[in-house]
């Protein structure tokens, strides 16, 4: 005898029940992740355990396939997200212990644009694990962000520094050359550009397009195909969307994000307009004082330095890093204002500032450079997923 067929409403009720159970279990797992971090305080073990992560994934894939007929890629993708969240939670807990002076119920954060800007989204995401309420301070220009933090009107500033499509954001690098602030964190955000408008209009009817210069640059290939469209520059993506909302015209649009567009009553009329499908922006978080970074957490150290105008002077500094086994993830050069043909170099290193290798390298670099400053040491937030070799059945 077959069981009676469920109605659509009954199926949805069951799905809702399962979803609620999943949420409860995910919440319980997150709480246990914090307990893991507490135990690691006593043992001084590093946050990440690649062997344990790999064993976990292999076992989950096997059980999922044998007992529940679940695809290996589905399980891998799901648990990559869960493991990343667990690692970031543990890092946040250890960092909170290492920096008791930063445990505040409120944090004033300055960023570019209004609600819905990419900087606003990055700010929300970064501070979501800090157990602090945000006082959001909107700024119109990058230099306004650093000034607001330097003056004490904000505790932190969030600045975009590089994009996978348009490259380095030179204005921010130039600000770092002169600011007294320190880098205390980073976050990488996916950037999903689309055209948003007050109504579903045809591209042929478009006459004016509002955009911040960075999205404009990142979507240049798509924009080159738009005929007779005037491009207007705005201070941020949020300002561009706000402008379209205010005009309420059927021939204007903005480059923005679909989710953020809804905050302004706008709808997406064209998706996937970026030059690269994998489009990400790395943001840095700056503050007036440097932070301590737990030795249990993978860290990044950022330097700025200038070398003598002699053949091989830059190479000599890079050889020091190689000698001490320090991995360089970024090398950026910017002109030194007032000193023609001289350059300042920005260097990102995968190393803890207090490590023996880093201290020895800094000692040698001080002798080889005209100017050397540590801009900050901070946790690496970009969690690389554990790789598992899937063996065919």
C-alpha cells in the first residue's frame, strides 16, 4: 500500500521544518567552534589543522555518498563554507583575547559611500564576527576616511586597495604613504556588478549611466558596447544608485549590486557586466594603533620602503626575504611626491611580525633601505579551502 501523495503545501511545510533544524544545528556547530578556540588557548595549537580538515572532508564525502546519495562536490562546497566560518570565528576569538583594549560595545567605522556601497557591504561583513555594534560613518572620498580616523572621530576605516579586474587602487596606496594609521585587518569581497534602474528598461533606451570610476573601469568591455550613453561619475556605487532613485526616469541606470539596488527600490536590468567573471576587491581596515596578532593565527605583514637609486638595490631587499623563507604576496611601486624618479615600494608578506625570521629580515632591510616602515601586522582573512583528491568509485 503506497502512502498518500503530499500536497505542495505539505511538502513546503516539511522543507521549512528541515531548514529550521539545519539552522539550529549550524548555530550549535558555531558555538562548538568557539569552544575549540578556547581549548587551543591552553594548548597553543594553531587555529588551522589541515590534516584534521582533510580527514573530516574525506569522511563526510564517503558517508554522504554511501548513506545519503549526496554528490561529493556538493558536500565539499558546503563544508568549505562551514570550515571557513569556523576558522574565522576561532581567529576572532583569539584576536579578542590578544587585544583586550579593543573590546568595545560600539565601533565607529568610516567607509566610502552610503548604505549599499561595496565598502559598506565589506564593513558589515568584516565586523560581523567582532561582537560589536557599528556606528557607520559615510565618507565621500578615500582621504576623508583616513582623516576621520586620524582625528579620532572614527575608530576604524575601511579602504579598498586592489581589485582582480582593475588592479591596484593607487589613491589608497598614496594615502598609506603619508598616513599615521596602521593596517589592522583585511577582507576580500566578491564584486557582482549589474545595471540597476527604476524599472525594466531596454538597453537601447538608456541615455545616462551613473557609476563610481572603479566599477566603470571593471566593466569597460560591456560599456564600450553601449551606444550613445553618457557616463556620469559618482563618489560611490551607493551614490550612483541613489541618483537613479531620485531622478525616477526611464532612461537612466547605475552600475551597482542587485541586492544593494533593492535598498533604493531599483531592479537589475542587466547582470554579469564585469570584464572578469571572478571579480573580487580586497579591502584593508585601518586604525590609529597597531594590534597584537596571536601566533596561532596565520598573519600578514605590510611594509613600505624606499631604496637607493642604485642598480640591484631592490633585488638586494628581495633576496633578504628569500633567504629567510618569507613569502611575498604583493609588491607595488608608487612615485614619491617631490622626489622625481624615486619610488616607494609596498610589500605584503605572509609572515608574523614577531617571528624570528621576520625580525631578522627587518634588521637587514633597515640597513639596505633609505626608508622602512611597518604599516601593520594582521590576520590573514582569505581562508584557502582544504583540497581533497576525489578517487572515482
